[in-house]
C-alpha cells in the first residue's frame, strides 16, 4: 500500500484541496496522513526534506505533487 502525506497550512485553497484528496484517493491503495503545518510546525523540516516548496502539496511514496498555490513554505515558516 502506498503512503500519502498531504501537507497544508489551513488556508481556503488548502482546505479545499484536502477535501478533494480525501474524496478521490482510494483508501485501499493509499494510507493518507493529513499534516496541518500551521498546527504541527515541528513537521516543517520534514516537509522541506520531502521537497515541498509550497502548500497544499501531496507526497505519495516520495513523489511530490504541488496542488494549486496556497502559500510558500517560506511563508508558512514565518507563520
């Protein structure tokens, strides 16, 4: 089973993307973890290490997919 991590900052764009991810990813094929970086600031370094440059972003088995644009990771760090 694939591991999927959805990183976001809680903005409207991020929340809409989160709902789409949860609606469309097949739970029998991918275990999805949602990480709100505004609330879990200790995971920002993890997101950077995964290659995240902006949120919302989805990482599936190490592959980064940037979805729309809510905020740069630099802006989230300033938060």
